[in-house]
């Protein structure tokens, strides 16, 4: 039997060469020795060259344009491992986490996506999203390894590759920031399970300077997600909450303009979830 790690790691990046190199130092020394693929979103800081020079075993996929989270999908299409773990240029997996994830996915055939415990920053603070998942507001299905979830943090997720790709993966239109929601709902709508597994650990050390436009992108994506998959009444409620939560009137206005520009696509791709899934989403608020 092959001792090759059944989990490949896809790292998405753009113009964060130094942060990426730090994350890769941790990934290439994992005891599982996973296949690591960097999906470079058309960086202008010689990222690809630096990675190849510093880490010859790391594969680099140079994309001609910025596909945002969609770069993960492109990279996953070129893999042959049954599972794929996602990371960003400011995150990495704990030693042993990928082996544990592979064992959990192998033991639970309905599980499409495992949401890990994400520890944030040098202080290892538990990510609030992970804390919410651990409280199991949706309960726990008997055939899943932990609390059922309908969302996840991308840099703390391990997916069954065929299920991920069958669901369409991450759509490049979303960029990075709130890109997970539609994918999670599409997996659940297809009958797959998503679960939080506390003993699979990822580390996330966010950059001190955030990406420009991320705040408005997150609001725009929340609007798109609501109208792509929620019932009209719930889409209206979710839209209102997203707009009220914008950091400033300027962010709100830009996000709304961006959402409106995508309206033809949203209407064309709109597939509201079924009533059972909608009730579960209402439980989450």
C-alpha cells in the first residue's frame, strides 16, 4: 500500500510573497509530507520564482489573471488525491492535522467537507466561527464525526475532492471574502454532510494590512449568496442584515453597486434551497 498522503494542500496567494514563504516553511515540514500546490493569482512580486527557488518540491500554478478563491478550484482540478485541504498565504495546518482529516473523511463516506478548529494569531485565539460551530446549533447527525455545519472558513477546511468539484468549487466571481457560503449550501443541497471536527487544527495569522476592497466584497458576496440560494423572504432579511453590517456608508454603497452589476448572473443561476435546508439556515439566524 502506498504511504503517500491522501490530502493535497492548495494555497491561494496574490502579492504576498514573504507571508507565503513563511506559511510554506511550515507546510513543507509537516510529518504527512503532503503534496503542496501554490495557486498564484497573477502576482506582481515574483512570487512564483521565489517559491520555486526556496521550495523545489512545492508546485506552482501561475494563473494569468486574478481568480480569487476560484484559483482553488483550478488547482483542485489538477490533483489526483481524494482529499484537498485549503490554505491561504497567511495560514497553515498543524502537524498531524491532515492525517487526522484523512482518517475522518475515510470513515464517514457522506462527509464532503470537514471544518477544522482554527486558531488565530500568535496568541492562538479560537476563531469565533469555530467557536460557533463547536456549540452545535444544528445538532449532530449520527453518520457525521462532529456537529453539522452550513458554513466554514476556507483556510480551515478539508474537502472530498470529487464532491467539491461536482458542486462547482469556489466561483471566481466572489473573489476572496465570504466565498464559502454558496459552496456549503450546494454541498448540503446535494445530500452531502459538512461537520466541525475539533481535533483537526489549522493556524491563521492574518496579515496586518488587509486586502483593499475586502469589506465591500464581503457585503457584496453576502447579498449575492442570499439571492442565489435563499427564499425571497429570507433573501430580503439577509440582505438587510448585510447592508446594516457594512463598516461605513461608503462601503455599503460600493457593495450594493457591485451586487447590482452581478444581478443578471444571480438571476440566471438562482437555485433556492429546499424547505428543510432553509429551516436549518433560519436556526443559524
